[in-house]
């Protein structure tokens, strides 16, 4: 199975808009949404049945038994994360608790124990033969990189005999992005022609290079800054990176998305442009 | 008053709103809590920068006292310690600084040393005091930096404070809004925007923070975010239209209210609305 | 001489696991006696530092070499401190890689990657 990953660095560049268009154009039989903090892909791909849901466990959290507690305050004094407070009884703030186990270790009466805590939910849709893997990280939980890995694993094990999988990657430049990159055959970076967009694009390119992943770049909403667009194109040339094309800002794209459609489902200029980008990317992927 | 500006995803206009509100308020404080990817300083270009390094405590072993009992390595939930060829190895980037190993060592062979994880910079741009938090790449948690940023901000209580939060709804966002009097949720009026708005909406409700919504990049036509807000009874503070020139100014890291008079109207009215809302909220709560 | 290999199942017929730190099991193979032992990898479910814990398990097994397709920098650090050399596996067959190692056909793994910093790669 060939895996194509779509990344952007900065949020709001159009990763999901482009990923959904690619899924439509390629008629991909498997796809995944790795943006586990704020998954969006399911809003356009249109699922008809309920998904198979699995709990995802992150860091264990401490819990204090009020009956056993003798109020010695050792737990609160030793907690480095300000996660324990006293309000009639001693309580652990599950958002601040990092599961380090120090409170459990220092409690003289074994009133504290670490329990597995649900940090999110994995969802697997398998309707009409298409496999769609996604997940939602619970609010306040920090282990998103590992959940990204689970999303990809879930897709891979459900998708037998699938030729091409499209992965909508995590935004940012941190660990969830690195988790998205692992094991994919090619990454398409969607760049935004702005100063912060260019800086994020450069960091992602460096990271993809470390994994030896085939990389191509495209620009979305390029007409919002022709000067920065040119900068990016020159940068790609100087680095020997394939430039897959540019897509104009298009208010019709917003209309399509708001109606749960991809930009290639309607007649619009961004849809026409993304087809060109798609052809170039497929050519590079199959080289 | 302390105003936190947040959004469910990146690219919606958090920095646009917080930077321009701080600039429009003239004598104010701007705190950039997006420590993994700070952007505000690109707009303010602050001068007279003072810098302070932020550290966390990491274990250090005295080989002469260590007996190789491995209590520390067995305890560590983050696998930051390994015992190889009669030496204890400490993996600093994986260590969460919980202090457990030091407390549990029966031979008192472990002590702590400071490790730099990032820095806080303070500068000025006209009359705005600009605080920037920067987390070094590869470090696990920006929370100690955010704690320092907000503590610094507390020292200047006479000026309005605008907190530019990290995107999403993870622990660092929660830490950023902890002391806020009011939260501005910035949303894009698209299907995706609403979905993400819902996330931060749940977050501010959980923390019982008074809040309102600013819709950014508004175009003509049906607006799913308006529907969401009216269904949930959420106050829309302002609607910033999609504006090519505003987009360009932003892309070039220019502060709209300083670059062009016509944008002052939007942000001065937003500032007025927010100030009224904060007063209303604090009267209700007192 | 003993070697270790990360594997998907507790069997010599198994595949070499693509990940070292999060492999479900490790095969400890004694080249002299041809004995095989399979160890559970406790690090597989860790939220972070999996490479370190996995490497500790390998070091405690007193092997001389690890055969793996790739290895992160933290794990490599532990193995280096333990004087355990890392060889790059050629394909996914455990049996073939053992044979190739004995025949001296495997080369040392020199591209150590930066690791997944607590978020589990695959």
C-alpha cells in the first residue's frame, strides 16, 4: 500500500481541503485523519454508518481514596505539577496530573493509585468498502503523537489489498507530525504564502528529509501574496524540491466545504488548480 | 483585565486579534503563550529585550554512592533512566522532572541540576509591553514557561493584558486561560471552523470563563458559525470581513491598526465591546 | 555469542518488526547452542522513552549484537554504553537475517534517527 501524506505546518492553510480533493480524485479506498486534536476530514467525506469505536488510553492518572486518606499532605507537597489540592478532601486535577507516580509512592497508607485514563477515542469507518480511520483526542490530553500512530495502524490493518492511502496529517511541526511522517511513501507540503507559513514549511521539509521521505510542495491561496509565492517557488528550485503547483484563493471553495463537498465536486477555480497539483503529485509518487 | 484569545485550530486569527487589540489599547501588555510557535514578536518587533532562561530540574547521579539497586529506573514512568555497565544513564529530554527518583533513592545518590528548556523575553513596542515565551525544540512541555509568562504579567496589573493562546484545547491552552477574566474565541465561518469552535467552547465552559466569539474572514453567504452561536446563545463580539489587504498585512507581519487607519475601527469597537463584557462579567461575579 | 532481534510474533518463522522500541517481542538467539528465547517488550505500550526501556531489556539479556531495521538515538545511546553493536537487517525474514549475520553479510546500522520523542513510530 502506498501512503501519501498531506502536511502544512501552520494551521488553516488548506490541508484538509486539498486532502479531501485528492481522496475524491484518486477514489482512494483508504484514508486517515491524523489531526487528532481537531479532526475535520469526516465533515466532508460523508460517512453513512456508525464507526467502530475504541477507547484510547494515554497517561495513567492518580486517584486518592478519601476513606484511606489520613491528611498527612505528603502527596500535595511532593507533586511537582500542582495537581493535588485540598478542598475538604484531597483531590487530583486530572488535567494537571502527569502520571508520574510520586504521590502513590510517598503516600504512607496506600491511599493513592494510578489508574489508566481514557485520553481519546479511535474511530474506524468501513462503509462501501472504503476504510476511513480517524480519532478524537480528549480535551486537555497531551499524548497526541501516539494516538496519531494508532490511527495509521488502524487504517493499515483494516485496509487489505488497497493500492493507495491518503493521510490528512497533523498541523504544526511537533511530535504528532513526526508520528504522521513515519512510514509514508511521499509527503505533499501545503504552504501558505506568509512569513510564518514559509518558516513552518522550511521546518517540515527538514524533518521529512531526516526520514528520507519523497517531498513535494504546493502553495494554497497563492494570490494572497504573489511576492511570498515567488519566494517559495525560488526556494524549491534552489533546494531541488519538486514544486507541484499553486492554487488560488477561492470563495467558492468555502461554499463547497460548508456544504460538505470537496472542491472537485463543484466547478470552481481552486478545483481546477488542485487537479493539476494532483496529477503532478501522482506522477512523482509513481516514478 | 486579562483577556485570553483562543481558537480550536491554527490559522483562524488569534494572533491577528490579540496583537491588534493590544496595539489599539495603546498602553497594554501582550503575552504570547504559543511557546512552540510564537508569532506575536514578528508583528511587534519589540525593542530593549530582556531575557530570562527557564529551567526544570533533572536528576544527577553520584556514581560513588550508587549501588545499582535500580529502584529509580524501575520507578520512572517515563523510562528516563537506564542502568548499564554499572552506571546510571539519565535521558534528559524524556525526563518529566517529577523528582520521584531523587525521593526514592535509598542511598541519596541522586540530586538535582537545572536544565534550560526555553526562555521568556520582555520587550516594548511603542507603549505595549511584549512578553514572548519560547520553548526549545525537542522539549516536552511548555507549561513552566507559560507559568512564568503569566506570573510576569500579573506584576503589571494596571494595564489590560492580552494573552495569545496556543491553538487547540490541550494542557498548555488550559494553563494559558487559567487566570483570564474573559475569553475571546476566534472562529472561521466555515464548516471546519464551527467544528473547532465547539472544542474551545467546551473548554471555556469547563473552566467557567465568560466568553464571546469573534468571526474572522467572513464572506457573504450562509455562515455555519452564526447558526452555531445563535443555537447556543453565544454572543458574537465582532465580525471581521475577509479582506485581501488585511490578509496581506498579516502575511507580511504588519500590525493592521498601525499600518492603516481604516482597520482601527474594527479593533477599537471590538476593544470597547470586550471591555464592557468584562465589566459586566465581573459585576455578576462579585 | 548471543544476538537480539525485534519480532512480531514469538516464533522463528516471524517477521522482523519494523520498530525496535515498540516491537511486541524480542528474540534472543544463541548462535552457539541455537537456542531461542522470546521476551515480552514492556516498552511497547509506554507513552515515552520506549527505546530506552527496550534497550535496557536487551542489555540485561547480555547479547553482543542487535539486528534491527532502524534504531532511535536514545536506544542507540543505551546500546552503545553497553557495547552492543547494531546491525541493519536486510529483509523481514528472521531466519534469513540470522544466517546472513553469521555469514558476515550484514553491515552496521549507521543512520540513527532522531527518535519519536515519546510518541511511538511505526
